[in-house]
C-alpha cells in the first residue's frame, strides 16, 4: 500500500494540471462563468449571456439559495463527525465543497419535479427539502428514517419530495431520471427530472444510453454532471481523455453547458435555462458544473492525501461557494453578518436536536426485515 | 516482507495473500496484466493491489475508468486474443453493470465458436455483507455465476486458499471468478511464500465428524467451524466441509462424508431461495438418498435485499448460533 501511495504521488502533475485549468477557467470568468460548448444540430439554442443577468433574483431567492448551501454544509460536517466517532455504520460520501450545485439546481424545482442522486447524495436531498431528523435517523439505521433504516446513506430517498434516491451504483441514476422524464412527458405535465452524476460516472454506459434516449425523445430531463475532478482516487485525466464532460453533449444531440460549480448564482442561472428548456418541451441539456470535494472520497479527511495536493484543496477552498456568497449577501444588504451567524446557530441547534431524535429512535423490528420486499395489497 | 526470519512460519492476512497471489501470477506469466478501478495508483480500495504498480509498471497494472462493461469486455477480448487478464470487479454487486460481457460473452464464447477460442481470464471480485454497506454493496451472487455453463467459480475462505486459488485460476485456461470476502480481509494464517495451487473443483474437509455434515461456502466456513466447537460442548461431533469451489462443485467429497454421517446441512451467505444450497441438496439426494437419516437442511440469508440497519443486518447474515440451532433441529434435539 505504501508503495502504491508513492506511485500515486508521482502521478500528481497530471491531476493538478487538469484541476488547475478548471480553476483558472472559473476564476477568470468571475460571477457566472458559463459557456455553451456544444449545441445540438437541431436542439434549440440557449440564449446565454455573459455574467449575471440584469434582472437579478429576488432577495427571497438569494436567501433560499444560501440557506440550502449552509444546511448542506452543516449537515455533512456533522454527519462526517458522527461517522468518525463510529456512530454511523457503513461509509459516508460527503458533499462538502459541492453545495452550490445542488442548491442552484434545486432552487428551480418543486416536489413534483424528480431528481436522481448519487452515492454522494445527502446534499441533493437536503436541497430538495429533506429534513434533518429522518435523514439522521436513516444514517443511524433507525426505523424513523426516510427508508425505515433499511437504505442508509447510499440509498436515502424521499418520493414525496421528488427524490428518487441516492445510489450505490455509479451511473445508476441517469437512466432512472430519463425514465421519470419519460413519465412526465407521457402524462403531459410540466414537471422535469434531473440526473446528478459525477465525472467518474460519465464513463458508465448507462449514462450514455440515458442521454441518447432523452435527446431522441426530447425528454424534459437535465443531466447535471458534477465534475469534481476525481472518481474515487483517480483524477479526471486518468479516467477520460477529455477535460469538459459537456463536450459529449453534441454526440447525444443536446446542448452542453459548462458552469462554475463553486458559484451558486452561475449554477442557478445555467440550471434555470436548462430546466426552462426542458419544461417547455425543448428537450434535455447536459450541464457540467466544475466543482470540488473538500473531503476524501469517503469520510472527512481532506488534507494530506496521496492522490491530490493540499495546495490544490486550498486553491479550491479559496473559491468556497458559501463564503463568497455570504460576502455578496452582505454587500447587497440582503443579510447582515449577525443574521448569517444567527442562522448558522439555528441550523446548529436543529442538527443537534435531530441527532438526539435519531439516536433515541428505535431500530427496525426483526419483522421489518421481510417487509417491503414486495408490494402487498392492503398491507 | 520478503526478508522475514526464515524458520518462523510466515503469517499473512487474507488481503496480503490476495496481493501475493496476483504478484505471483504477474511474475510467472508475461501475458498477464491486472485491470480495474483504482487498482494501480491507489492499490485497490481494499489495498490488495498495493505495490503492484511499482513492481510491474503501468503496462501491466492498469487503472480503468468506472466502466464495468468496458472492463469486462477488455477481459473477454484480450483473453480471446492471447493475453491472460486479471480483471478486478470492485464489488460483486457491480455484476449488474457487466452481466452481458460475463454471461453472454465470456462464459459462452468458446462453446459458440466450436472450441476455437480460449479465454484464460480471471475475475477477482468481492462479496459479502457485514459492514453496513447496504443493498448494493453486500450481496453474495455466486449462484448467478455458477448457473453459467462455461464459467468456473471459487470462493476462498481463508488466506491460504485466496493465494492458491488466484494462482490456479490464472493458470486455468477458462474464465474463473474468484469470489473474495470483504469481512475476511484481516483474517491471518500461515501462507507459504512460494507459488502453489489450490485445485479448482475440490472441496476440503476442515473438521472431521460423525454426526452430521456441514457444507459451507466462503466466510460461512468459519461460522460453521465455530458452530462445530459449540456443538462439541453438547456432545455432538459434526464434520465441516469447505466447498471452496462452487462451479465445478465437488459432489463426491460431500457424498462420501454423508455416507458416514447420514445428515447434511448446507450453509451459505447468499439468499436461500435459488441459492447454491438448493442445487447441492438435489445432488445429495440424487446420489445418497438411501444414506440419509434426516431431511437435508439449509442455513442461508432470508429472502430480502441486504438491509442497511445494523439491527437488521445482524439478523440477516447467517451465523454460528443459527447453525447450531439448525443442527440441533436436524438431529431432533
Ligand atoms: C457501478 C459502480 N462501479 C464502481 C463503484 C465504486 N465507486 C463508488 S463512488 C466511485 C467514484 C465515483 O466518481 P464520480 O462519479 O466522479 O463521483 P464522486 O465520487 O466524485 O462524487 C466509485 C468508483 C460503484 N459504486 N458502482
Ligand atoms: Mg468525481
């Protein structure tokens, strides 16, 4: 193992090269770095403006975006700590660093819109309206959890909120999101579905098949690739020959859009356009958000890893989505530092309450083991 | 590692025995390489590929994208054309992603081609529950594979067998799945440094006994041996057979044992319905019906996906206590 690690370190230049480039790109185009990289030949073209649009979102929207991000961050920090303390069984893949993506996308969705998530799924659920109590209860394996404790972190889901599950299978989500989009089109409603997936997942055949079908049937679906530069311990340069996953969009016949995934407004705008297109019958979009996970693939430890440098992590943290957005909220007079701190404290209290609730909750009963394997009429 | 004090028996954990098995093969066979997700730079998520990249270089120790269809196809295509690939499928559950390459290509190609193609490919994969990894990272799907004519499937229960079976599998000119167990990674025992084979298709009697024969698969062998110890205390002497190979299955060793004990209990971690235990039961009664003094019994997982909650996962996984109870039931005690 030690030898393997040495080798991983030696491989680093390639890794940091890729990520540095992404960093530079997103830093250069400050507030809403976004470009259409590929247009489908016949798919309707997005009118993408440079920078944030004039008619900005309301203060309520800004606050809501911030609240989502902060709730995710604090939930994940706490969950990670609990895992390290041995209170949560299994493995947690934490979303810290990527909050802007889930928040910016979910701001446009109602409970009637579907999403599919990934193994790194807590953030998507929180942004979709997931409550701390049943979420922690699920992570603790208690019967009060969203899945009665039977799914855990990797399968956490809530149908009422339009959340079709985290997924233990990389690339498992996109075909399901495509199916949900088909269902929306079939029923003639205006709901959309969003498939979240990683840069690593973009190499699964399932993702290509789902994207092709969504484009072919012009389904109300948005494929959101959260490119955090790594699939487990392999840098993007070690798993695909391209830098921008959005390049693949033209091959599917849908627009491809890249945005700065560390800027919640950039995500909000790019996602808004893609979702609007999907809702209005314009078909799917591949939206790539350049982002970064601060922690390790599993658990908390983010620094001192063999497969990436601490400098790289620091560089991304400088662009932290929550920090920069809070500065902006203060500048715009939307919220004061004091209000932000109070909100943070309130979230903290809510978390502690939820953890007590979860740890006081009962485990599923032995009888529940064989429940819900099948749908049983009248049960 | 290589300079251990000579006379002392060398003890290795399962995880390092796997490593040594792969290493031995890569040293012995120039046409071998190992490919899989995070096997090279990271040394595999389980650590069993540690150091391989350093010793053999990136031509033979290959990190792949997360593309199981592609990875398994690589194994099929490369083995049919002169290589001896070792393919690493991180979790057995991911078979779902590549079952066509496994079931319709790898297993059948030689037959379909009238014997003109040979596929010396070995797939290493990891099964088993117990770590709170939930429904998609905990399954025991060996029956899926054993159902495929053309496929061989082994389940090493300890470090010695892990190394020896990997070597045998890689020397075999057929596709072989080596189904490893993630709860066994730290289990240590004496493992010879030299190259050796553990024959594919041969079960082994782990404990002699006279009252009942337990046939166990993979990690369940240890639960069965535990149960055998507990049963000694109540005056019962059971025989424990480690099946080791699922396909081909060593019916002869099992039947010989049953002719002595007249009772049989099959133990596996996979779901009971459609599990390999049903097949073994049928084979025993076809070949040794007249020797049986009791119905053949099974201890296996209930018919449910693997639950996440530790409270349920504990109930789900077959254990020594359950085996003891079932043995007593079989003996009408
Ligand atoms: C089909 C499948 N293959 C492999 C894995 C193991 N695995 C879990 S997460 C992961 C990396 C995923 O990378 P990416 O899609 O970029 O998501 P990220 O972890 O970066 O959020 C891998 C290989 C899996 N869970 N499912
Ligand atoms: Mg990634």
